[in-house]
């Protein structure tokens, strides 16, 4: 971990020490356990069925003791279905476990400073705020879950903000040193209208800037994701946007979205339609259907389907 990451973590630990009067002996009331069980899968018109991440058991454990907060999330995922690779077609079945998130930090009231062995980066919180659909919405190609994540994230009087430093899992290897970087955002949440601006920079000369937001128009909600990506010392620039709208009818919410990037030769143009139905306070069903072309320079069309049933506890 570099000097910035170490300094930020040390500052958090030092501040937490001054607030020791709020810290209580360890007891069960400081832990909050929950989770989710889901079953479902994807259908891709080109590949057949696939199920990565749609059927899983997730266990979440939150910790709070005075200003000290922490979180651990573990997943047990089942992968099944047919995969198409050229002329080879087979049945793939696999069950994998994963430590998805593990972090500890200190809540200052106006924000939380944390260190995570593995955690979401800051920009994850806002990069998709314009996506009101279930699964196939498009947003900036930023870092998602990373390792050695030092993050400060908070809000005050409607203004929200966050910044994080992150590393790749194998950043100690010379080949992976360039996957270190930082990202952050600032935004304003007024309830009816919410707007966010974010930026990310990696050592491999990858940069992305994104503007996202959503608004409740009364008759429906609308959202927009817009992004610009630059690679290879700004030699390659890609711009794109995704717009969506959603309307609720009691327990049923219907949504639709459309994406049209500027570099159509390498990124797909598509629209998708999704639905979410709440069966009970803890049970839901979601579906999303995507129509489009893999690349604009081909006539090959594709239809992808995502369906999932979930129970939260």
C-alpha cells in the first residue's frame, strides 16, 4: 500500500482512539446480520444459457460500535448452463465462494473513512444513477470491486461526496502496477432531482469522466448516464450515454432504457425493457430483456434475457 493509503488509514485509527469513550465492550448487539437468496439466470441468443452471478446465497454482516463501523459480505454462487465457444458446446456446472467485501472504518458523522481488503470504490455509488432498469443498463467503465481500497464517503445538507484509492489484486507484480488508481465524485441530492459528477484515473493512462442523474417527474422517473473514456495517453476517446425511464403500478415497476456510444465499432447499441414485481416484503421477481447488435459494423442481432427470483432476510 502506498504512502497515501497508509497515512489515511493511520489518521482514521488515531481519531478513533480519541473517541474511545463511545466504544463499548464487544457484544452481539453491535452486529447486524442479513442476506439474500436468489435463483435465476441469463439467456444469450449467441451463447445459449448462462448463469454467472444470478443464482447465489449472500450473507451480510455489519458492525457498529460507537464511531467504528465495519462490513463483511460473502457469496456462494452457482454457475450452470451451456457455453458456446466456436464449434465446442458443453454443459458447465460450478459452485464458487467469494469474499465479496471486507472493510473497517470510522464514521465522523459527515462521512466515513475506511480501509477495505476488498470493497467497492467510491465511483461505484453514483456511476449508474441514471439506470432505472434491472440488469442491462450501461454506465462508465470504471473500477468496481478492488483491493486495498482506502475510501472516504459522506454527505451533508444534500451534498454527497466520495474519493477512493484502489489497487488490483496482484498489484505487487510489475505487470499489474498500472491497475492502481483513484476515483471520486461529488453530487447534489434534492429528492426530486439528483445529479452527480465523477472521475477516475488509473496509472495505465485510463481515464473516465461521468455525469449521471435522475429525476421524479411525477408521472414517471427518468435517468441519464453520460461518460467519456480516454486511453493510451488520450489517443483513444470513447463517449457514450444511456437514458432510462421507469413507472410504478403498485407492486409492479416497469422500466426501459437505450444506449448509444460514439465508438460503435467496439461497443454495442441497444435498448432494454425490464420489470420488477414485489411478491411480499421479502420476496421479488425481476426480468430484463435486451435487444441490439454486438457491434455496429455487423448485422448480427442479439437478444439477451435476465430473470431472477429473490428472497431477502
